[in-house]
C-alpha cells in the first residue's frame, strides 16, 4: 500500500485501486471491443494529470478468495472463470465464450476477474473498518450483469455483489447496505442475487425501453420489487427512452432514491458506477455530465457518514469516462465545491416513470405515497427533444446522438447548456404545433402502415410483434379522424435488404412517378399536419430537436404544383413527401424515397429485396382487414411487387 496524504486526518481518506494486471483481459488477437484495457488506463491517466493519487490512499489489486466468490456464484461458474485462461482451454476458449451473452475471454481473463472482485472486497472492508472514508475501485472486467451461474454483458464475476455479501457475512456492524446502480444498463445479476434479502436495498436506474434495451428482458421493469422478505427492497427506474440527462437523473434522486434511502438508513453505500449514461457514450445514448454525476454522488454522501464504495462498471467513451470518474473522486475528497449548474427540465416520460415507480413502491415505502404536485411535474423538456424513431429506415446517422470524443471537452465545459430548453424555444414549438394542429391532411400509407395497428404505433407509441424497435408516438396522440382506401397509378416495390425495425428483408416504397399501367393500394388516415410532421420525423430519424416544423403550411400550399418536396434529411429513406391529389378537398400526402433513390434501385446501386415474413404479414393484414383483398390476393399483390423489375 502506498499512502499519499498531505494533510493527514484533516482530509477525508479516499482509497483508490488501480492495477495494470487487469489490462491483460482483452479480446483474442486484439479485436476492437468497447470494453477494453484503455478504459481504466484513460481513467488513471486523467487522475494522475489532476494530481489525484497524491491526495489518496493508493494500493494495488488483490485477488478474491473462492469462498467469498462462492457466496453469490455457483461452483460451476467459479471453476469456469478460474480455469478458462489456462493452457488446457486454449483451443476451445473462444468457442466457450461464444456460448454466453456478450462475453470474450483470453489468457488474462481469469486473473483480471479475480483481481476485480478482490479489489472491491478490499476497499469495502477498509471503508467498513473506518480505515478509509470512501473508495473508488478502478476495475475491469465489470460485474453487474454476471449472474449466479453464468457470465454475461462483458461481466465475469459480479464484483459488487461479492463485496456486498462479504460485508454482510464478515462484518457484524454492517447490517444494511444500499447498492446504487447508475450504469445505463440494468444490473440484472445483482438484482437476482439479493432478490429476497431485506438487508440489501438494490436501486437501478437504466434505459429499459419496455424491455428492448440490453439486457432486453422484463427484469428491469418497475414492477420487479423483490420477493418474500425482500419485497420492496428492489427498486427499478426504467427509462422509456435514451437522451436522459442530469435533470432526469436528479429528479429520480430527489423523488425516489433519496426519500427511500433516508427511511432505509444504510450502514454503507456501494455504487455500481457505470459511466455509459455519460454524454457522448457510444452505447448508452444518454446525456449525464460530470456535474450530474457529482451531484448524484454528493447526495448519497449524506448517508452512512459518507461511507461509500464505488466500483467501476460500464463507460465506453474514454473522454467522458475519465472526466466523470475524476469528478466523482473529487467529490469523495470533499476539498472543492462542485462546479456547474442545472437549468434543464426532465422529460415528460421521466415524470411518468417516476410517478409509476412511486405508486408501485408506496405500499412498502409510505414516503412515496404522496402524489407529486402538478406544478412540479409540469416542468418538463419539450417532447420534440425525444421523438425516438422506430422507422423502416436503417440509416439514421444524419442525426448524431453521440457527441464525438474530440468535441466532448467543449460540451462538458458548457455543462447543461446543451440540454437547456429555454422559454423562447418552448414558445416557438407551442406556436407552430398549435397552428398545424388545426389543419387536416390525409396520410397515405402503402406498406406496413396500411395495417391500422402498425400505424397507430406512430401516433400512440408502441411496438408490435415482429418489430425490433419501439415507436415513441406523436406529441398529439389522438387517433385518426377518418380512414378510407384508394388506389393510385404508382408502382409499389420493395427495396433495401435490412431495416432497423424489421431486420432482414426489403421494405415498401412507392415510385414517385405516375404510370397508368400501375396500381397501388393506399390506406388514407385523416390526421393533423402536426401529427404528419411527427410521423415524417419518426420515419426518417432516430431523434431530432425541431423548433420549427419539417413540413409547414408553405410547403403544403406549394406541393400541389411541385408534386413532391424532399425534407432535409441526409439519408432518411422516406424523406420525399409526395402529393397524391385531394379527397374531400383535403390534400393526400405520402412518404417515399426520392427519384434519385429509384434510379439507384434500377441500376443496382441500392438493393431490391423481398420483404420479411413479418413485414409482409402487416401488409396482408392491412389489405384484408381493410376489406381490399383476400389473403390469397394480398399475397399475390406482394409477390408481384417483389419480383417485377422497376
């Protein structure tokens, strides 16, 4: 152990664990992977450049003992991790790893896993004894996905669960432990290990998106509250969407975690400190800043006399990862005020989730029983920040959700200014939405949206069987005022060979050029021009901040003359708004590809491909339930569109 402290007991004694041996865990042949040795190297380099190690108690990693690991993992699991790096597994190591969910292993994996688990045990024991005020274990591989009998999600041993079990078994003075998992992914392994244990309050806030975000199951839903004596001691806060930032996390802290933690009154706090919700992370897609992490940590230091153990989990943007860890260690040292401020509002979906969690847990924690005042929950970010697509477009890269690492420093210095929703912007949004909500159009669908249930996903939000992504829905969720059917002299065809919603297979397009020899069925939905803008957005972009409409009244008034107008998306598949005449003096609009894409399909630069079975079934259901064709006729209609050359 190397003790570095200039002011002795006048300063909090903060422990740091870092050991290069954990860098030996890497992919075979050095293949690129987000969970790589550079993660902890970048953290340590950042801490050294800030002079942090000189102000802390620094020590090398220590391997965990099997008896402590076996308190949460099975014999089979321990035997696997212990031996997987030995020579006897050289020929079959990769094959074994491939059987698990998101796992790689090499000659250094066993030692790294034992060092990671042992390091968290070591700092936990020292904090419990009072030798350290708090500590940060800079370890890898991470742990919170690892379950009793299998590794998963980059995790081999569940480091936090092992340390928690160690404290409960070995330290009689530690009777209650709060685990806070703020990694962007649900801590499924940790949850299962303490599912029935009232001594552990497990709290996880994570992207869930109704079970579609990794680890992609229902275990992270807010209704999962524990069982038997552990009922009420498992708290999940499942985000419905990405892009959540400081304001969203701090609202959860203030209105769920902190009130419950006060009643629970833990003897020690362990944080599964993943930083993949940090701004710019390539896997997380959220917007938490170093300032946000600092405040979240500071609020937790009010418990257990500040006895906090932080164990690294995820975090894959090296810049934001290092900056966020530095911010947290500085909070643990408590020798400088937290710099920054927050003026952003939480998303509407955040308040909805908070209220659902409070209602679910109020039977166990009366402090959550009171309804939050409407004055509070009405303070929310513009929903335009959060229109998340479930489109048929695969290439949604024109809207960059992730800030590049080289630009991250400047963004971080701006704090939350990038997320701030100012009053002028609210007024602009409210004005155009109000105006366009009074104008009706017919939205003409010719593909999967001909089935009403599929189209309503774009209006009300949701996901149907066969869809791989969920729709967020429109701001105005009122259903169509009227539905009718027509045929038009345009060619239906299927292009592309993979979509982000339906997977392999082509999706439907309508040739913008008329041809009297062609006939395509279209289902018309009478919706507002405001809703049409939201459908247009969801069809083409992952997310987009718009203070003005994509297709406004000027465009509507001019499209009859122009016949089609391309909206400014660099690569959206349905960026061309096509005019198909009027019905009841209301313009008919559809969304398809531009003529330049049609030429690319003809030349072979873009692939033509038949639709997948799931996608074709939505068209069949639309045509049959709309009483346009029999099932046999609908199948033949799709077959002809799939095989006839353009």
